C-alpha cells in the first residue's frame, strides 16, 4: 500500500465513523521515549521515521508536525506523498492542538486512539475546544483496521534484576512508595511509566530497540499491589511475584481492575505519563496530579550498591571505547570504513564485556558535516566514508546488568584545523568546569548549566541542547527528573547520576561533543551550609590531538591530567601490552 492509498483507506473509515479530524502520535500508552514498534502509527501512515513527529489527517489534508532537526529528513521521506510538514516552532501552525481546534468545524468530531494521547494532551485539547461545539471520539483505533503486518510484542521474557545489581528489594521499595502515598494524602497510586515499574519490581526485559522495559501498569494501595503485563512475557517470574503477595494480572485487564479498585478513593497519578485511555477510568474519582511519578525521584537517587555497579559498568564500557579509539586511529585511511561500519565496530567491541546486554541507544557516528547534525544516525546506504583527516563524533552507550552508559568522544582522524582544536578545547573547558563544580545543597541544574557554556559564550558560541540528563541503572539512557539546563527546576541530590555533554556544531562543516556521566556526592559541610560535588564515572580518554594546552587554565589542566592518570590506572590491568602502550600515550600528562 502506498502512503496515499493508506490515506484514502483511513479517510473512508473516518467518514464511516463520522470523524472530521484524526490525530496520530508516536506515543505509547506510557509516555515512553522509545515506544515499541506496534505503536509506530506515524511511521505506518506517513513513512516518516523521525523521533519527533505527530500527524493529523482531515478529509482533505494530511500534515506532519516535527522540529527543525528533521526538516531535511521530512523533505526526503515525505516527498511524493500528500503530506505537508509543519514545524513545531512555526508561530502560526506550530501547535497541533490549536490547529485541530481551529480547523475542525463546529459540530464536527476529532477522533484518536486514546492509548496514544497522554491525559495531559487531551485535557489541553478539551480546554482549547471549550464550548465551540466540537466533539471528541477518543477510543477509535482506525489504524488498527488498515495496518497489515502490524508488529506484535516480542517473545522476550521478563526476568529479575538481581539484588546484587539493584541493592534494594521490591518489598522495601513498595513499602517506601506506600509511605509516600500516605504523605501525599492518597489512597491509591497508579503507575504507567515503564521504567518506573521495571525499577519498582526489580524486573527487566531484554527487548529489541535498546529497551529493558516491558509493557505494564502497576497499582499500589495500602493493602494491595498489582502488576499488569502481557502474560507470555511475565510467565517466568509470575509465581515468584505472587509468593511475595503481588497480584500479577494481564496487561489488557488493567483498566477494568483499576476502575473497580478506585471507587471512592483518592488516586495519585502523573498525567504526563498516563494515557487518556486509563485516565478516563479514573476521572470519576478524586485525582491528585503528580508532576512526575513518586518512583521517578526514588529511582533517580542511586543506592550504594547501584553506584558501585555503575562504576564497574562505566569502566568496562570505557575500555571498549578506548579500544575503539585505538582501532579507528590505527585503521583510518588503511581499512575501508564509513560512519555505519565504524559504529558497528564499536557496538561489537562492547559485546566482550561479561555483563553487557545490548546498546543503550542507537550509536551516533557522525563524520565532519554529519557530526554537526545533533541526532544524526548513519544509514548503511548513505553513510559517509571516513577519511584520514578531520573529526569524527561518536555518541554511544551500553546497557549492562550493572549499569547504563552514555559516552561521547570526538576523535581526530588525521590532520585537523586549528579552528577545530579551538572549538574542541572550548567544549572540553566547559565539561571540565562542570566536572569540578562545588555547589550548595538545594541547587538545581539551572544553576550549573552556565559552567558548561561559559568558555563557548566568551567566544560568542553556544550549543542548542541541554547540558545533562539523568540516566538509568540497566534502564533508560535518558531519565528524569533531574537535568542540567537553563530550565531545570529539580534539585540535584546526592546519588543522582547525570550526563555532562557540552558540544559545538558548525553547520555543514563539523560537530564536536564530549560527554561523561557524573555522580552527585557530598563535598563538605561548613557553617554556611552543605555542599556537593561530582565524581566522573565515565572512563575513557579525551583525544589529546584536539587539545590546545595553552587555552586551559592550570586548574583545568590538572583536572585533565589527573583524569587521564585515573583512566590509565583503572583500565591498564585489563588491557594487553599493545593496548596498554597505546593508552599510556593517549593519557600522557600534557
Ligand atoms: Mn547523553
């Protein structure tokens, strides 16, 4: 079926159902960053594969909303179809909800599959429609009727994430959640967020697409705790959970069970993670809205067992990155390679580590102009060949039983310009200054963001992305609630892990980014307050060939040399003689 044929079929169904405007999103029912393949309705109907994309189909128009990162991709992938593209930054038409509210006639109907719209979105839509006379039909899975060969859940089974990796038992976590339900004056707490549920029950699934989560809902009250998951996936751990007093029920029964259990109760939920389909069932009870799940904050503060495991995972991961840097520097210009094959080489090197499960996201390997595309992903057929000059940006990570990693290194492939070195060094100064930060307890990431940008700002340069995101433990590579950006509102606490990833992107020429994961830990307590600092968990060298030593202050230089000495000390015992010699030179004091 061509895209235009699919649109014709969809419009036929819209007319049969009395729908004038139909909304299709990339969301799953859980607000996940990476939804399972069977939720990829946008890709099915439009062929558009960007990570940020929503679609509206009316009886005479078809529109994709995306952001500026994907403008070129939209031109290519949507070319020759009926689809128009709107940028979310467009002041006129950038807001999808405003568009549908404005462009649906009074008395007309907006339809959607309420599993794919978050409660927050539908509540916004309702307020935009107001008393215009437009009706909503929220439970219409029209795509399901025309989607041939729709992907189905994988057969991967849920397994236990052992106590030696996660450090705290399910029973203890559930008891803590119950205390917080009480503290927030709730009776019942309903969780939709998949990584929160995986964390709470100490369960994981080695699923496709870099995911360790499994589709589920959870219900916690004073007397009950229930987990809803696809029966074939949860089979191996079902009796273990039931023996601990956890009700294990079918995923598709969640809505009915929850509606029944919440009558007359006060329900806690996070509307930013709850789909409207489930929210509808809660609407008749008293709802206390959470900005984010109770478990999200608990999960973000890592315990001592998780921290020790993470140190190990980052060391193993860093060794793979070191081996990759050695390999690519020694082979560029001799062995044919492109962005795609180089990325695969690194992915394969990671597989040697004993606790490695899969990559934590799709490797970004961008050579020269492609390095300047922030979310670039090389495709086998269009990857640029890598030549022995210029810079290669590699952002990658692994999911290990003992931790999740995310590391970016920018590597000189041969001769580089002075401008590239200057930009690399400005970015590195930012990374170092954030790494060295001491800050008073109570600070948010917004207080620290400038540290990573200041050297660039001195030169009138900047990067258009946040500086840092939280990271999971054998879970999602991006997790909240903390982050480092000018808009951050969450206080950084001891035990939180966060990325430190300033960059600089010269459009059509080259991209530079350096990234480590840093851990918040105590610094000192004085008469003026309690102070915190960071420990760098990521272990792999920064390319000395790209550093202009004279641009570094004495303090920055000392940090760099100390860090490199630590990388060598920790990694060398796992390396062979040849690798050791290479790393010795790559981490030499400058
Ligand atoms: Mn990152």
